[in-house]
C-alpha cells in the first residue's frame, strides 16, 4: 500500500486525501499551520503540499528532503522548480472545482482532467483516480492556469453579474440557468464561435445601447467587456460578414457628463475611476479593455 502525507488541510488537500484513501492509499495525516513540517517527507511515498500558491516554495524549503519521497504540489500556475531542493518533484492540478472535501473527493474520481508535470507518479495518480492526463510544461503553466480561471472563476463572476441585473428586473438567477447550461452544451458540441448567439454576435447596436441604458453604471464596464469579447469571437467565424465595429458610446445614448475624455469633465475617470472613459468601448476591437477610438485615449484606471 502506498502512503501519503499532506501539508494543508483546506479544500484541495482534503479532497485529494479523500480520493486517494478511496483508491487504496494510506493517508498518514494532514498537517496544518501550527505543525512542524520539517520531517513531513519521512516515512511516506508521497508528500502533497496543498497550501495557497504563494506559500508553496516556502513550505517546500522547510521540509527536509528524502531522496525516495515524491514532493508534489497542487498549484495550477506553478512549475516544479518551486519544490527545490527536493529531488523527486511533481505538480498535479485537477480541472474541477473543489468546494469542500466531501464533494471534492467525489469529483476527483469522476473522470476529470489533471494537468501534470514532473515525476511520473503524478501521471500514475491521475490515472489511478480514473482521470484524463494533460502534461503542461513549467513555462506554460501560468497561461494554462489563466485559461482555467477564465473557464470557471470568471464564468461564476459573470453569473453573479447576471444575478444582480436580473434582480433589477424582478427575476432570480434560476430563471437563466437553463440558458447558461444550454450555451455551455453548445460550446462543447460546436465550439465557441459557432455557439455564439445574441445581439453582439449579429451587430445589433440598438439593442446593445438599450441594455447599456438599463444597467446600473457600476455594471457597465463588465457588460462592455463582454460585448467586446463577443464581437471578437463573431469575427472569427469563417464566411461571416461581421457588422462594422461601432462604439457603445454613452455620449450617444444621452448619458449626462459621459465623454471619451474624463479629464475634460473633471470626473472620477480623470483620477483613474470608471466614469467617462470606462463606459466607452469599441465593440469588435478584439480587446475588452479598449475604450474609445484607441487604447491610448483611455485613462489607466479604465483599462
């Protein structure tokens, strides 16, 4: 029977500990903040560092190396170099949310994808849990992890915005979740560009302007970023004749005091806030941060 010890008692560590125990591993404890990690690598086949990303290197350096023990971290954005001076190093990052140890352990044995690097024990663990393996080199891990955050964390944040805007119309988020599920299913079946629908996809600027006018000012920068991303995606479709890029300019929709130059009005945008320039987005520019005719025209705080 293979043995494992964990440093970190949070959701990720608890989830993997439960999954490995179910797969026949002997779990020899989960160390927490108050525990001395010096001898953590002794007497086990695997030591998992399941701390926040910024603490991995410090924790690894505090553990006395054991030549036969694999030291593995769960951080998606980090390579294996942060585990020096340990000889056998690995990274294992599951592409699945782990909201709590119980449901996380169940998800980890559900055929999920694991991004691995370093020692081949990481590959063996992923396969032992019934997962799919993608090998991500150290240099590519920050970009890989950014994509993972966009695919999960940012989607959740967008649904938070949908919930707020829906509440202003007297509706709950549950009325929209079937729409979200169907859109994700379409992406899986068709790919993002072919699955895209809606007013930004077809260049319906009048509808987009009505949306903008209905939104609380605090919601507009996020909405404009979504429009720009949708236009960028629409313009990738083969054979499409994309609508001419236009600006969702608040000045054109009667928003008092909104201009492309916040310095001219002395508004909050002049000091790096979100008024003025942040409401002026060139849809179809391909860059959700571009406001006004050019990036150079945007105050730093509006980007």
